[in-house]
């Protein structure tokens, strides 16, 4: 089986499935008090490249299983799942830092989780990666090649893959254009833009003005991204003032 075809399909499948998993996680997360559906990720469409890259890495690591020289089967697999979790955590950390340092954007925030590092990675989500690695190992990896052999014999498969990558590339270009505007704004005001909060501001503004909100184009807005960034900054400053006031009152009460 052609290696390129395998990784092309894995990336495609990982992007799509990962997006749906994140969509469900964010919808039913207790922190989502409004219980609204939230389009996750940096791109505008229904796919998450970090999950696509992740499943490619899991496939590669599963091929290296024989290099773990441990006779105990259970321990052997636990070590493999730990390696998978570490690899995924490293990918998450690198991606998070690249966007913070280069684009002035924070795509996700684990600041509320124990043991987090810069709000980008934390032990809880590393554990989730280990669980997903185990699910992949037992339920997905054994059937990948058989599925690819069947799909590669169908012309529709090639069309779907080609269509996905065409739309995906356009989306990447469009999203980085928007990210350039966000970066310029963040640099002017010396801030890091929390991407999810920015999308929330855009959605809230659209609802207040009874304008159409585009779920699959969450940064599309009739007022323009520049106006929404200004509103985002104002709300951030109001939130910081409130937090400072609460801290001041709390310190006075303790005295």
C-alpha cells in the first residue's frame, strides 16, 4: 500500500473525526454554561489539523511497537500508550507555542487545570491522549490497511480526498490572512488574543444585533474583524478591572 496514500487518508480522517470529538467535548463541557455548539479550532471549516497530524503520529508509533522490549504484554502496551500520550502532548505544546509566539494567538487555554504549563498542556489532557491512543491501537489501527485497500479501489474515494484537500488549502490560506490581522492588532496593543474568546465575542455581538452568525465561518462578521477585535479588547479590559477589584476587596477582607 502506498505510504503517501496511507498518511493522506489518516490525516483526512483524523482532521474530521477530531473536529467532531472536540465539538461534542465543548458542547457538553461543564464550563460551557450557555450549552451552545462551538466550532473548535483555528480553521473555519469542520476539521482540526492537529488531530490529523496526531493520528498520523499514532500510526507511526504503532509500527514501532516491536522496539519496546518488554515481555509483559500489559506493561508493554502501557508503555506504548504513555509514549503516544507524550508525543501528542509535545505536538500540542509546539503548536500552542508557535501560535502564541509567532501569531499572538492562544488557540486553547488549560490555565484552569492543575499542573498546566503556560495553559497549553496539562496532565489531564495528556491522560486523555493516552486513552485516545489506546482506543486507536485496539479499535482503529488493526483495520486501517483493510479499509484503505477497499477505498483505494473506489474512484469516489479519490474524489473525496482531493475535494477535502482542495477546500482545506483554501481554508488555511483564508485563516492565516485573518490571523495576520489578529497578529497586527495584538502587536499594537501588546496582548495575546484568546481565539475562543474572540469567537465568543463575535457570536454574542451577532446575537445582540440579530445578525446572522456563521457556525462554520466563526470569524466572518458583517462589522469586520477589526471592529470585533476592538470589542474583544474592551471586554478583556473590563474583565481585568473586575478581577483586580475582586482581588483588592478579598485582600482587604482577609486583613
